[in-house]
C-alpha cells in the first residue's frame, strides 16, 4: 500500500532520516519504534507531506507522493494524529471531529452563506457521525464540550476521532499512548486492534513496547535516522542489534 | 474504552433558535429605530454605524474567525468608493454597473495581493496590509486628474431604473437591510463546513491541512470576500454622502475597523455590531473636542486588551454562562 524507498531528510547538517526503505502492506498494523531522536516523527512528517524529502521516493497505492501537500494527501485517503496535539481550541470538541470530515462535505463559501439545499442536512448527518466516532474512541463524555476545556487524555482520543472522520485508507498515529495511564493505554491498544480488524491500515509510532508488541503485524526499528531492523514482532524481539540499541538498553537510555 | 470522568461545562450549541432570537432583536431594532430618530442628523449617524457594522462583520470573518489580520481594510472601502465615483462621473456608467465593476476590480486586486501577502504571518502580515492600505490611500490622493486629489470629488446619487435614491431616510432602509442581510449570511457561513474550515485553520493550520483543507486557498478566499464587501459598502456610501476624499481609505479608518472587531470581540458577529455602535457614537459625543476621539480610541483599545482581551461580547457571554452553570467554561459566540 505504501512503499518508501531510500528516503532521506536533512536539516542543515543533521541527517534526521537517512536512506530508509520499507513497505507497508494493506490492512496491517505497522509500527515504527526507536530511541528518542531516531527520526520516527520526521518520517511521519515526510510521509504525510508536512516535510519535503531531501531525496528518495514515497509511493502510495502505486503513485509517487513525495513532496505533495498534506491536503492533497488527505484527498488520497491519508490521515494522521500528532504527538504534540494539533487541536483547534477555538472550536468545540465535536466541531474538531467534523473538521476531519471536511472533504466529505460541500465546503464552498457561497454554498455556506446561502444555505445550499441539502447542506444543513449533510452537516447534521456529519455531526451525528462525529458524535458516534467520539463514542467509539472513548471520549463520548465530551460531545458537548469545548475543545479548550478537555483534558490531555481525551484530546488524544479526539485527534483519533478527527482522523477517522475523513474515512482514511491509511491512518498514522504518532505516539497515541504517550502521557496516558495504564488503563488508557490499554484502551488505545484495543482501539488500534479494532481499527485494523475493520480493514484500515494503521501505522503507529510508539514507545510503549507492550502496546507495540501486542498490536503490530510488522515493526520497523529506526536508530539515528537509519533503518536498524524490520520484521514481525517476534523477530524484532530476538534481533541482537535491536536489543543492543533499544530494548536491552532501557536502563542507560532513561 | 473507559470513559473519562468530569466532563466540563456543556457548551451551548449554536442553535438555530438562538440565532433567530438574535436576528429578530436586530430586525426589531432596525425597524423601530426611525421612530426615535428626531432628524436627518441622527439618521446619518445610524447609517454610518450600519456601514461600520457591515465592514466590521466582514473584517471579523477574516480576523476573528480565520485569524488573519488586516490593517489596511479601509483601502478596499476606498477602492470601491472611488471606483464607483470615477466610473459614474468620468465615464457616465450607471450606478449599479459601476458598483459591480468596482467590486469586481477590488476583488481581483485583493486576490492578487492576497496570493503574495497571506504567506506572511502575525506581525509581518500586519505590516504588509498596513503598507497596502497606505499605498491605496496615496494613489487616491495623487491621481488628481481622476480623483480630485486631496480635495476629493463629488459623487452623484445612486440611481436605478430612472429612480434616484436620496435622503437619509431612504438610505437608512438600504443600509439597515444590508446590515441584516450581512448578519444572516455571515452566520450561515460560520455554521457551514466552509466556515468551520476557516476557524479550523485559525486553530491549527497543520491540523486543517491534514484534514484536507487547502489552507492557502481558504485564506485568500476569505480575504477577497471581506475586501469585496468593503468595496461594495464603499460604493454605496460614496453615493450616499455625495462627496468623497482620500481620508476614507486612510490608516485611521482601517484602525477604526480593527478596534470595532477587537473591542466587540474576535469571532463574534454581534460583538462587531456593538463595536460599530461605540465607534459610531463616540465621535459624535466628542464632536466639540477636536482630536480627542483618537486619544479615546487608543485608551479603549488598551483597556480592552488588558481587561477584556477576547472582546466585550465573548467575555460577557462567558461570564453569564459561568453564573448560570456555576463554573467557568470557554466559549465563542
């Protein structure tokens, strides 16, 4: 579904991502792990169009998308959440989710001003769907709340609901469990598994190893911007390089 | 998944009934006000307030809702006014045709400028729009052959199908109707997917673009919309007052519009109306004290920024709601 070939990104003298290649098959849960600063979020930003690659290719459903703008990629069926939340605090919670459904609605300014026939009805349906999505990801208690008044854990879920509202083919979750407690992390784990079962391709950047090992079909390990290993969870757990760089080095890393 | 405890204060939905109540109140005020206006002078003040209000609402779409500042908006008002004046006086065009042409020309200019300057953000955008307004005002002052220069130029009344609109009382209904229409259209826009997109890019450009919103194109569209509204108002007010000078496109006029938006409340339609009333009435009260109105405007701006940074209407609605629900909650209205 998504193929990355020799992808590199340089910020001045810093090689954030270097010659990384991998393929994400359709309908699986693909995780990207690595120590802090390994280039995971940079990789996400490259694929989702926020950064332009220095070199290399990104192909989505057979078409080159390297350097395409995020809104173009959204039209192609790509959606994501953010490690450092990107919530519109000037809107209510449910409106944030409805923003995710932007492409499914008639968003012409004149249609809006003159209440084009069918527009209000479509918007009401969209609101109902957004409420259902909020229930699904577990922030149903905040359907009538302002986004600015929501706690951190609920905002993480709100972002997932917004990403799902666009009905994406592929969903990128950037550290969905960061800052969440044990119960909440378990909730994210169940949700990711649930999404994958519905046929969605999910790509996860995450530090919580228990979550990664339990939900992933395949795992990519990055270290200093380079690909260290790639494979099924069992292979990654046994890989000596990975153990040396990451899993076994927990004590000295933190 | 487990539900999180303690949902915050319920937000009052932007309900349709709420909107209708506000609109009914506005319509009643516009309809009944003439009964309390003793003479043409008061009608003139009311008309000027309506012009400021419509301009304020249009600028609020750009500033309050989309989060893009413009310190040169009076420039577009001036372009509309002079466009109509020049086309009717020098070329003998009909009022309506001149108005439409001036609006279209302003839209094209605003579009061309927006493509370049809306890449800028914050202070840089403020400086660029400030410069734009000043350039327009200088051109209007210096093109003496067309515009009469600093002395200004006379403008004929607005005539349509052989009927010429004249007198404060008739014009009052035109601007009153325009005001109500603008409020309806602006509220429709804000509650629509397009309006949500504008507010979303104000909240987070990154989130908006990932959701499929073409941030650049949206910013340009709302800039052109609000510039075009200003131009149409400029045309009408030129015909109404019968005489224009480059002062109408000046920096102080742009600042006045910004004060209306900020004082009344960013992202608040009725806030802009309130701001327009204040800015329209104050100069009349201070008429005897030449120059002191500018000082007072400055003081109002500073006091608002310190004590009601979100503007009068949003701050007050939040407080009222807090009283009603017994605690504080964020709100926009």
